[in-house]
C-alpha cells in the first residue's frame, strides 16, 4: 500500500511517501517548496516516483483485517482521509532515516578530515627531507 501525504512544515510544503509492504513501513520525504498544485504533484509522481530513495523501514505488526465490518472499514477510510499530517509510524521512519544519514555523514566527514591531515603531514615530511638533502 502506497500513500502520499502533503503538509505544511514551516516554511516549506513537504510530501511524505509511505510504502507499506512485508510488515515494514518505508518512507521518503520530498520538499516541494511552495504549495504544489494538483498537476504539479501528478507530474512529480509520474517523473520521480521510481527514483525516490526510501529509508530502511520500520518493522511493525499488521493487524489481521479479515473479518472487518464494511461500515467500520468505510469509517476508518474516512477518518484517515480527514486526518491532517503524517502518521506517527511514518514520522518515526523519517526520524530514523534522518539519524542514520546524519551518522553516515559524520563518519564520512571524519574520514575525509583524517585523510586531509595525513596528506598535510606527508607533505611536511617530504619538505623536511628536501631541506636535509642539500644541493
């Protein structure tokens, strides 16, 4: 089951794509900027949907909905359509994805910094050797 929720997160409009499969909720967050018109949303989905990068996903148990009363199901669908914002599970998935990207970014920047320092040290050592050699 796939779902797109668009909401206003000051100062931008944000879209959250939710993909529910195999008892995992995966989310992808897209910043639209100004309030997107319906045509713009359709165009974005048709062009970029398969290129979205979904996160790892959050595992959860899905309720067994075999014996649900049709009227109850209809009320549930209506309630979901009227609800504002994204689901708490989707918020959790987005938060976890942000944290994992943050950790990965810190790790790569630390490695780059160490590599840069090593290169500077290497240059200093070579310069020292050149000075000692003489003419």
